[in-house]
C-alpha cells in the first residue's frame, strides 16, 4: 500500500490536516499508522485470551521468592482463569503476603466515588488492608515496615481522571523512598493503546484526578504509565523506584477490552462496561458542572440531563454537529440513590430531561471532542441555568482555558485544535515508554 494512501487513511481517521500530519515525528506517525493498517485490513484479534501480568507471575517468581510482599489491588485482580491475586502470589515459593492496600472505592471496589475508605484487616488471611483513599493516599513507612516487595495490580480505564494510576504513582514514590522494589502487573488499556486525545494537563492544576502532564485519553497501559512517571522524574523530589513491569502477552495496541478474551470486571461502581469507558475521557467533564452525568441511574455517562434541559432541543443541537461515531437521542431519567454507586446524585429524585448517548463506531468516535462540544452547547442553549463548578471543571480539564473559552462563547473547536498541537509534542514521549510497539502488532 503506497504512502499517499496511508496518509489519506490517517486523515480520514483523525480529521487532521496535512500540515499537522507532517509535524508529527516520522516514527510516531508510523506507530499510529500501524494500528490503522491492522484495522483497515480487517484482521481480527487472536482468539486466545490475552495474558495479564498476573497470569505471568510464575515466570518472574524470582522477584518474589522468599520475600514479604505487599499488594496494592482491588476486585479486578484476577487471572484469565479466575484466580485472585492473593492466591496466585501467595502460592509462590517462600512468599508471605504481609500487607494489602486498597485504592479509591476500596479493595472490594464497592465504595462510592470520592467516599473515604477505612483501613481494616482481612478476616480470612489476617493481613492488614490499608486504605489509600482515607487518611492517607500514600503508603507510610510504618505500612511498609514488613514489606520487601510492593506489587501493583489494578485495572485502569485509559483516562487521565481515573485515580488508580495516581495511587500507583504515590505507592511507587513511597517504595522508592524506602528502597523497596516495585512491581507492576500490567493489564490492557480497555479503550485501546492507539488513541490519544485531549489536552496535556497543565501542572498548575494538578490534583488526584490529574497529577502529571498526560492527555485526557492517554493511550497507555498501567505498566507503560509507571515507566513514564518513574523515568521522567515526576515522583516527589525526583525519586525513582526500582521498577519492574511484568508485561502482557498477546495484547496488541488496537485491541478493545472485549477483544482480549478476558472478562470485563467493572473497575469502579459507575464503570459497568467498555462503552462507558469509551465515553468517559470526554463525558467525565460533565461532573464539573451542574448537569447530571447519569449517576443515580444504571447508564452513567451515557445519560446527560437536568430538570431545566429540553432533551429534544439538546439532542438536535448535538446531532447537528455531525460528530463521528456517536448518536444522541432525547430522553428523560430520574436519578435515585443506588447504594455503592450513587448515594446522593445530582437532582436526586427529580425528573431530568436530556440525551442518551450511544457510540456507533468506536474507532471513529472522539470522546474528548464530543465532551467539550457538549459543554459548549449546554452553555449556549441554557445560559441562565447552566453552571460550571469552577474548581472541579478546572481540575478535570487540567486547565482553566476550557471553562473560560466556553463562558465567553469562544471557539471550542479552535481550542481543541490547539490541544492536538500539544499532542504532537507529547507523542514522542508517549512512544518512548511503550512496551507493545508497532512491530508487535502484525
């Protein structure tokens, strides 16, 4: 296939013009084109299940042999054949599991978003379970006193806002300070490892929903992110952990999670399926407003609305934008208390009018573009009712520019194009830390 045809395919896929195409580094350009070739050729992912890092720990048993092991994990840490991480690592020669650590939502994944989680003791194994989303978000020296090796195994969703990757970063930092080796058991990015979208976070707006300068949709696995965070000196005081990533086997960057052969375990209470994860890098921005993002229903991030919205009007406005790979239909819904999912959702027990969002072509769909244009339309249509939650939206967006452009009725698409230019500078750094590069896709 000739280079001109490849360039045409790339422009059709991304919507970038030829000038912005040429600005991309040649190597990065070919990395992304490799994925498109695989898709366009109609090749299906292999039928055998992908092996996660946890599936492969026996190949790396020497890292754990005769060691006291601490594990940062939750309910997602299962092997392809259904074994939980404590059973897998606990059966390695001479291993003693001495501490468990739980992230946001707790080690069982059942606590509501943002809810503080208390430390406890495992009733069966008698091992302390330290909360990293309560009094502290970073393991203390006391918590690590009986740990020789610290392990991280939690399923991510591929968006900058998801706090698990910052739990990993702070734990890496703590391990480095205590000179404890840190092992990441890698898992697939459920929304592929080829799509990178959104702005690169301005560190002036760093928070636990965005600590480091990465895009909203980062296109990396947790193992790749660990390498990036560690090697770039982004951990406190520039410390670097003694990091080992146990890589995936059989995963190719264009794969969606439902193509891996693995069972999707919802990583958090409001992340029930791959389509929700696909929407999340853009629709999470709704959380920074007074509009419901569908919490309090069983379609979070697929529903957007408020009592003062005209659903038919909003659906028509969004449809008129001709966004790729997505449809909008008017609907109504009533957020209610759902234990473990939404204790006190926006507009609880009030009927909301709004839209139902459906991804029709996930290869073409751009969640961040969709999310920012939805914010812009909400502000344009309902200037008397729509409000930003200033601190929340700026933290999620990783900048105050998005809010300011929308508030002054500016050109959101122009801002989005500026973000694409930022990505051209980020992509060479992105490629540097990939564990599953282009030559492995064929």
